[in-house]
């Protein structure tokens, strides 16, 4: 996951997470990335400081009469590196409300539609073509299958996934 600091045309700064930089560009290109303050879809990445993990935390400063470099290197090799910190974010009221609404949308769709698993693309195409009765369904589909469905003007959309759903 990549966290971007974004800025809309009105100058509002906000952050958002994306699975990859390609995902950000695709969503932005389709107008799916919008400012939570004013709703503008004219959004650009803001300048951000890179997040670089430090390896010197907790290391005591070298004493003036430190051991020779050869012994220090041997000791360092035996000392396990500290575990990298997990990225965290403090959520504001807008973020909590947005997540609540996304969760509500997902729960509504999954409670009103039939789960069809990996048959999703085939069934969606058959419904679109009138071969079988239309009904609300959800399931699994690869990115290529979804693209092919959209190219054929079959109306599909991905169910939103929240970070806590992946844990």
C-alpha cells in the first residue's frame, strides 16, 4: 500500500492509500479520487517527504575508546536489526464516517446479492446478453475479466475493501 498526500485545485490537502502508483493513476484518471473537503476531482499529488526507516535508533553513541572496526562489525552482525514499524494513521471524523459509509455499502450489496464466486464474469456476461434472468450478483473476477466486461459495456464495479478487511 502507498500513502499519498494529495491536493485539490482549491488547495485542500488530504491523504489517501492506494495499492500501487498505477492504481492511483487509474483511479484519478477515471475521476474516482476526489477531495473530501470540497468534492473536486481535480487532484494532484502534493510534495511529500519520503518515509525512510532509520536503522540507528536505539544504538548507543560510540565511545571515544571504542573497539577496533573489525570487532564492531562482528558485534553488529550478531545484533538483530530492529523490526520495521508498521505504518499507522490517526483517523479523523471524516475518515471514520467515510469508512462507515463504505462498510455500509459493502454490507448492503453482499446482503442483497447472490455470491457466485469465480463464475462472476461468465454470469454477468450472460445476464447482460439476456441469456439468463438478471439478478444482483457479486463474486471474484480478475482485472482482465473486469476490463473485458467494461469494454463490452457490462456494468460492473469493484466492492470496496477496507484495510481492516485484509487483516
